């Protein structure tokens, strides 16, 4: 599923200089508060001479976006991007840049402070490495995948290798999020234990090329199959497997059903249709906002009904109280349910024009899971609030009885030890991935020999 993180406001801020002595310089960071506990960090790097500025969005794993300056002085900064209806203006007061961020009708106060802290990510690999890495390009007529092949000290025809497939939302080869680099951590751990790996930037992201405007999970599965074929054609490895996270876990099911790999590992891969996942995530959002559990449960059921209705009715939908009552009988109970019903009305009227979302909502992993006959490891975190084990664990066991399925107490969707498991907690956790998960993945791969 799409990450419940607001995607980077793709700033290419345009600026013209009015240079003065001691222009604002250095690195500045701040948080856009987006409501319901969500925020997005932005970091601006301003050269002291005002001749250059770049921006990072650490929560999205995006760094070094080049910016231009509209106005920069000793105490003020003004930025704008008219094509995106975006602007930021700030003034220096007591070593803080106090200002306002605006985009497409959304206005958010934004205060930037000088960067003084570095996020601690103790598991991130640091050189020197006791293994080697090779940059690779995997191509067909329309897609170029840029990746990193990580090789243990000794490689022979029996060396196992795994292909890593990221979750939903365009991500780099490390699946970087909140300055965590889980795929880099996994590659490092495996290489030190005699296992090779390949990870790549998603098509249309980082150094990879390809159309993403109309791409669905099936298209990303084709990309992964192309990478598997590349690994097999090198003739350098033994058993070839997959580690897929979240949507990547579903892709592992797809390719496992086709026997495209020798084994698969699904980490937090949904085993329920997408529309049920969206319904659950809406319930979690309502509960976090203080709404009682019965109202949240009723609305989640209504969301499922609405998506089912839209998926089975291709013609324009006549939205009236009769239909709302059929889908959400509680809509007249009180003022709150009446407001929730308005969101259902809007959803019913909207056209599904995003092909990724259409595929995600309709795709039922059951079909592929029931065809998987190769060795399979499926992993869930008990505190996962994005792919909840309460809805997925039992079905995965039912659909794929030959799989080894593990449920880890205290772990979230990223396989971090967590308190709440909520998305907002990810960035504050120093651990990138549980050592026990890393150990169990390694043991499973070595059992393939």
C-alpha cells in the first residue's frame, strides 16, 4: 500500500538574488505539521555567498534538490514555484527563520532552525566493508533499472542471492525512509554471512528510468522479473530468491506463483485485497483522532462497501440518501456520522483515474498465494498499523499452508521495535530493522542450499 507519509512537495524553488553582506547561509530544517500527528521534515542548505541552495526531504529519502532564490538577504528568504502554486517566505528572528509555507490552497506555518542534530541510525553500514559492491544497469526497451549488486568475499556457483523489492511509493534502492536504509542494512548483514543481493532504484526514481505515470503493481512485478532474469543469466549464483517488503511482498507472491524465483520472503506483504487495507487504515486514523471504536468500525465497513460498489459499477453512480443508507446505515445517527457520510458521498462521485490505485484496490493476493509452491517465508510485525496481522496472518496461513509464517511481538511495519506501531513513530526509532528478523531471514536463505 501507499505509505501513509505525505509525499515530498517537489520543490524546485525559484529565487533571484539581492545580495548583501553576510547573507543567510548554512543548513536550516523544520517540520511541516500536517495534522493528526503527521509531519514532513524539510532541510534547506544555503551557500554563504547565496549562489546556490539545495533542499532535502529526509522523511522521503530525497536529498540535494537544486533550488533557485527569489529573494535572499541578511534576514529574509522568499521562495516560490508558480507552476506548483507553491511558496515559502521567512524572516530571521532570534536565530530562527519564521515563515509560512503555501501550496495549492494549503497554508502552514513553518519555522526553520539551524541544523545542529544528526539522526542516529546505528545499523547503517559504514566502510570499510568485508565484501564488494558492483553498480549494474538492467535494461529492456522501456525501463532501465540502476542497482547495486552486493557480493560476499567468496562467490561461487552455490552462493545464494536475493533480489530486494521495495514497498509502494517510488523509493531508492535502499528503501530509504526517515534516514533509515533497511535494504542497505539487509544487504550488509547478508553479505557478511555469505549471501549476495541485488537492490535497485524503482523505475522513474533515483538513477532508474521508465514510465511511472500509468504503472501498476503488475508493472513493478515485471521490473522485478527482469532483474531476476538478469541475475540468472549471469550464471554466477546458486539459488535465486526474493525479499519483498509491503507491496514488494505482494510482488513476491506474484512471482512465486509463476516460479520465477527459487524461494520468496515476504515482509509485511498484504494477503487481503487493497480496499480492505484502506478501510483498516481509515479506522486507525479515526481512532487516533479520538473517535470511538464503534463509529470507527462502522465507517471502516462502509468504506469497504463503497470500494466494492465502485469496483463493480463502471457507469456513473447516482449518489443519494438511499444509496448512502444501503452502504452506511448509521449515516443519520448523529452529526459525526453525517459528516463521515459526506466523505463517502465524495468518494462515490470520484473517478478512479490513477491506474496504480485501481489495481491496488481490486487485487486480491489470495489468487497468487494459493499457487505458491516454492519455499516461502512470510513475516509480520504484531504492531503493524499499515498491514495489520489481525487481518493478514491467518489468511496467509490458509492460502499458503506450506509457507513458514512468523509473527514478531513489538515490531511495526518496518520491522522495528515499537511502542505504538503508528507511522508517526518511525522517525524517532533508532533501530532500522530487528536483528532477530535479519537472523531469521539469513537462516531461511541458508536452508535453501
